[in-house]
C-alpha cells in the first residue's frame, strides 16, 4: 500500500537516497530542502527544521499535495566539530537545535495526524557517534544520543496506536558530510570498520524503507546500526 512519506533534508546525501528508495517502491514522497530546487521527480517543500513555523508550513504543504504524512524520516542534520575546550555554547546549541530539536519539531507535528489515522512510522537518523562518542563531537554526539530518548519515549506514548518510532544509526557513509573530513581521519576510520569500507547512502535507505513497511510493525523503540560493525551493535 502506497504511503505518504516526508524526508527532511531529502535533497542530497542519505536523505535523497532514502527518498528515492521510497519513490521507487511506489510511495508518495516529499522532501524538504532549504535552497535550490527539489531533485527531479520528488515533491519538494522549503523547510528549515530550526524554525517551527517553517516545519508547520512544510507539513501543511505536503498534506495539501500528497495527504497526511504517514512516514516521517527525520534526517536533516549538521556537524560543527571542534574540541570541547574550543567549542562555544553557540556551536553546541546550534547543532542540538538542528539535529535534536529539529527532529522533535517534525515528530510533534507529524504525531497529530498519525494519531488520528492510528498508524504511523517515525524514523530518526542518528549516528554511531551518538552511542560511541567522537573526539571533537560533543555537540553532534549529544544531539544524536538524544534522538534515542525521543524515539523511545514516543514508542511508550504512541505504541498502542500502531505508531512505531525507531532510530537508525549509520556509521561512515559516503556523502558531502564525510567528504569534508581530512584524508588521514578518513583512513583511520576505515581501518576501524570491520567491513573495511564506507557505505553507500542506499545501504542506509534499505533499512529505513524496511522499518516503514508493514512487515516491521512490531519493531519499535529500536536502535538499528548500519555501520559495517563499527559499533558492534551499540
Ligand atoms: P549532508 O551534509 O550530505 O546533508 C544534510 C542534509 O540536512 C541536507 O539536505 C541539508 O539541507 C539538511 N539540513 C541541514 N540543516 C538543516 C536545517 N536546519 N533544516 C532543514 N534541513 C537541514 O549529510 P548526510 O546525508 O551525510 O547526513 C544525513 C543525516 O545522516 C544527518 O542527520 C547526519 O548526521 C546523519 N549521518 C551521516 C553519516 C555519514 O557518514 N554521512 C553517518 C551517521 C549519521 P541543505 O542542502 O539545505 O543544506
């Protein structure tokens, strides 16, 4: 059965691969983008997840075009790495505001229609770093760990209404975000990954589409790593 799916930050990277995977299986897919145009074939809405009015307007636009959001993929995220002694409070709160509060804003808005429909899927894109920590990533790790608490609390609140909330924790995926890393750092990471390679965004997308499927209806409150063994299941 075709569903209405909204992927935040679905204009590039992991979000785009997720949106394309849903579109390929016949779902009605909307993505958010902040600037430029939506990728071809996907319904795009302009949205900044740090602004609740913008989130509300994006959901309203998707509802008018494709119907109520049944599957939310909270994917939009940023990094702003630096060691804790150099990290400003602004750097910390800006990353939290996008990655954690941004996901909350979307989940809160989505929950109303999901409750009415008595069906919904929320999938939060966290990171192995949220569970494992990362040097220079106090802000990012805190934001990604926070998503686990969000998903598990939603599971407890809405689990009885056919609404699942799960976390996907990717490891090292080949996107613009990781392209920004220095070569030595990249090589170090690859050495630590049992699979011995980075993943393609499509490998994350495959897990996300499965979580949204009817077959995964009894999987909720889970954290699913897609990290080539880097976090050993954590
Ligand atoms: P990219 O940097 O390639 O893309 C980030 C996406 O988030 C873009 O679409 C961007 O939109 C969007 N975004 C950022 N800030 C906002 C905002 N305030 N409002 C709305 N959209 C916003 O990242 P990836 O594809 O690599 O990462 C996607 C998610 O996966 C992130 O949450 C990231 O933390 C997580 N992740 C990535 C890993 C990796 O190895 N790449 C590993 C683990 C987790 P715009 O184009 O407008 O900037």
